[in-house]
C-alpha cells in the first residue's frame, strides 16, 4: 500500500509543480495590463537598420577616387527613411540580397573587367547587426556585387 501511494504521489507532485510554473512568464506578444489596468499590446521588435552610405564617384577619367567628391547619405529601413535620394528602392535592394554586405570570397576567380573608379562604404547597423563594408567596381565580381545593390549607391555621374 505504501508503494501504491508513492506511485501516485510523486507523479502527481511533478504535474502540479510543472503546471504551477506555467504562466509565470508573460507570453511573447500577448497583451499585458499596466498598473492602471490599461491593456498594452507589445509591438514586435523590428531589427534596427541605420546606415551611412558614402560614394566617391570621380567626374572625370583622370580624377583619382581619393580626390573625387563624396556623396553621403543616411538610410533607415522599416520604414524607409533618411537623406538617401530613394530610401524605398535602396531598402528593397538590400532586402533582396541574401547577404548584401558579404565581401567577394578571396578564392573566387573574377574577370578583369574594369567597371569604373567608383568606391563606396556602408557603415552602421543592418537588421540589428554591425556593418562596415567597402564596395568598388575594379573587376567582374565587384561590378556584380555593386550592381546588385545599385539603388543603395545612387545614380553615378557620367564620366566626361
């Protein structure tokens, strides 16, 4: 009889303890009551995007990129905003790329097709992660990488 009581008591206590611990934490996304009784619904946390984009674009073929005028913008997404000339298109281009700031792998063979002397840097936060990326158009791989994010860098001036 003692074993029978132990057989039912131990599992029963385990169930009671596990049920007592349920509900001790607020369910994610569930409404909660403030001390005044007002129901507050938490907003889903959006990953933060806050970028600074700098583009050096020589206006002539003889002007080195280091001396070229620099265009600089800020860009926020979710919702698109900032000083960028077209934040909606820039955020859309970033969203389409699987990993927009990944560099070209070191072991990748690239065609030696020069796309132009333009250079760009993108720094800040993309979807909550730190970003510090450099872009150029010095070979086929870099031209492809630039083209995939072209709206982020804006319109390039025509070389004269």
